[in-house]
C-alpha cells in the first residue's frame, strides 16, 4: 500500500514535470521568485553584517555572533505569527499592506534566513582571514583593500552560504502560510501546496510536489558546486 | 594574476546582474499582481469547505461575472477564521458554527448573515462496528461509545482544534450528558489537534477507533483510498451542519474594511441560482453524490420539509437567520 503510493507519487511528479502543468508551473516559479527576492533582501543587510562580524573586531562581537547562532533555530511558525500580528490590518504596521502579499512572504523569509547567511558567511570570512590578511598587508594594501581581497577569495563559499539561505527560504512553510495565507494564484507556494494537498488527502500529489521541491534545491546546489571547481 | 582578478570581477559582476534581474522581476510581478484587479476581496473560511475544492469553482464563476473583483480564500478552522475577520484581515466569513456566528454579530463585527448550504456530520468507525452503534441516534451512539471505550474496546478521536466540527462534537457529547473536560482525561479519548483529513487518517491507523466527520471530507478521503472506515451513524437532526456567510460590518472602526460592497456582491452571488445549482452538483462526478446541499433552493422548492425545520431550529436566531438589528442596507437579500 505504502510502496504503491510512493511509486504513484514518482509517476505523478514525472507527469507534472513532463506536461509542465500550468498551475504547478506557476506555483514553482512563484516560489522561486519569492524565495529569490527573500535571499536578495537578506544579502543586502546580511553580507555587510557578515563582513563586519567575520573580519573586524569590536566590543560585543562575541555576543552578536552568539545571537545569530541562536537565531538559526527560530521556529518559522513563531516568526510567521509575530509578523502576522504586526502586519495585520489592525496591527501597528497594517498600513504597509504586507499581509497576504508575496512581498510580505519575501520579507518574512529574508528575516528567517539572515542568521543562516550571517553565521555561514562570517565564519568563512573569518577562516580565510589570517593568511591572506598578512600577505596583503606585506604588499602594502589598505584595510578596505584587504577586506575586498578576502571577500573575493571566499567568493564561492559565500555563494554557497547564499544558496543554503535560499534553500532554507524555499523549503520553509511557517512564514509562507501565516503571512501568505496560501491564496491560489497569489501566495500559493510549493510548501503551502504540499500542506494543502496533504490536508485534502491527495497524498501522491503532495509527495510529487515534494519531489519537485527537492529536485530544484538539489539542482541549484549541484550547479554551484560544479562551477566552483574551476 | 591579472587574468584571474579579471575573471573574478566578471563573476562578481555577473552575480550582481543576476541579483538585479531577480529583484526587478520580483518587484515587477508584485506590482502587476497588485494592479491587475481593482478590488481584492478576502474571504475567511473553514477548511472543510475549502479542502473539497468547491470554493475554487465558485471563485471562477464569480470572477467571470464581476471581473473587477478578485476573491481570495484564507482557509482555517472556524475559530481562527472568525478571529482573522475580527482582526480586520478578511472582509467576510463563510463558516459553520452557529453559536460563534451569533457572537460575531452581537459583538458588532458582522452584518447580513445568510444561511447558504448544509450537509450532515456522520460518525465513522472501523469495518464491523465493534461498538455496535450502527443506526443508533448520535446521542445514543456516543453513550454506547463511552461505555465501549471504558472497557478498552474502542477509542474515540476528537479533532481537538476548536474547529466547527470540534464544536459540534462537544455539543453532541454535552447532549449525551457528558462533560468533554472529563472525557479528555480518559485514555480512550484522543485529541488529534489537526484538520479533518489528518484526524481521519489517525482514526484509520488506530485500532477500533471512531470519530465525528463531515460528509464531504469522508467521501473525499474514502475516494482517495486514505481510509477504509465506514459510516456508522447517518444523518439526522443532531448531526446537521449548516454553513453561513457573514459580511464584516463597515461601521465597526477596528475592522478597517474597504471592501463592504464587494463582500455584499459575493454574498448575493452565494445565494443566487447559479451558485446554488453549482452547490447542488458539486462532487457528483467524483463521489456519485453531492457534498453539500443548497439551502436557498430548498427553501424555495420544499419549504415544509423536515430539513428546513431542523435548520431553522438549529441555525436561526429568534426565527430569523439574521435579526433586523444586524442587517445593513440589505433589504434585497432578505425577503
């Protein structure tokens, strides 16, 4: 019985991909662009913070680092619920009209993944630090030039932490369902569809969507790792 | 060295370019989706209604009539669905819990309630019916189930999520003379704390377990092969399940609703002949029988039937579906 369902699920996933089912296709592209936007937003503030934490020393740095490490484990539903109350029409920031909007999900997910980005990227930067810093210094580089060199040297590692952040946003459910409300054609994403189809009892379809999600996440990571070698 | 630097810079520029394109696309699609439709109506509704797929059919039909209104459904348990509307995050509700609907009206959040459809709750259980409750009335059946549970013969699975179905279950236990707070302490009384499909699957996995379920969810899961439970207690007055629509009160200041007109259009659509006949047919293709029964057409064609009497006993307040004081510029939808 279970084996049958899983075989059925793989057939269904294959069929959905081959026929480019329009609704599934729109859900997949919506998921990619919302989580992509979230990743871009997270980079806007996450990369400068990572450079600060990874390369410079300042009072409270250890505390800041611990804070980001702790936030790695933030429950997505709790974050979603908090943002929901803040952005509700009767909440303090209701006038932004972010609730039930794609932009709202993107902002929520960007908050969710910032700790991942900062933790990974700053420790990468920190690990390259000493060797290159000394070399660059002997060559007469300024502080800013040194930072730039280190960022360039760890380009692929930072890209990998960005990818990890994207994958996290892409695969999370709590923010997407609390902020987005799973509205068809507007805020329905891969994970919220999986939740809905499971609730509707269409198990093979849910697993098929799950397979599509995994394929996308895996492909992105593989592509990045492939190019990284050169 | 120079070459390598150049290559790296190209890569950085290329990544920046990708980033900019994604942002531009994102902002573009956000603006597009915001501008395409003039009005964005949000309907807060219950999972049992949404998960059947009925509302997506109604949306398509409604939007073909009113192309400048875009309807969105947020589906939650009835308790949460009403709270969402009370916070002003939805413009109207379509739910199935008479008591909480009345409170919603009385507290000034809602106006213009209309009963739109009904079906029946059923008690489902394992093939062979070990508790021997087949064709009993719901209240007798629950009493019998409690005895069987205490001897360790069966288990009862409760939704336990404050949904409309859960509220119905609590009222049925109360009608049988038991306090749910006491039952919760017992080992044969399980609380799933989740939606109907999840609860049905839990009931199916447990040995000799029974649960209360709406007909739509049961037929849907049975057709998907998720469960092999049988219907043991069928429809009757006690298991009536009535769905109503209520618009948010435009004069309630906390609600900040700007979509009252659109919600009234949708309400009028729900009681129109088109919608009522969609309701009467929905599900026949997949399950061989409809999942919901239209109420307005029942009123028109068969006013004296028992069902009308039951609905009016259960879901009317002082002989009306919406007392005068809770009506707002809506003479056209009440006879």
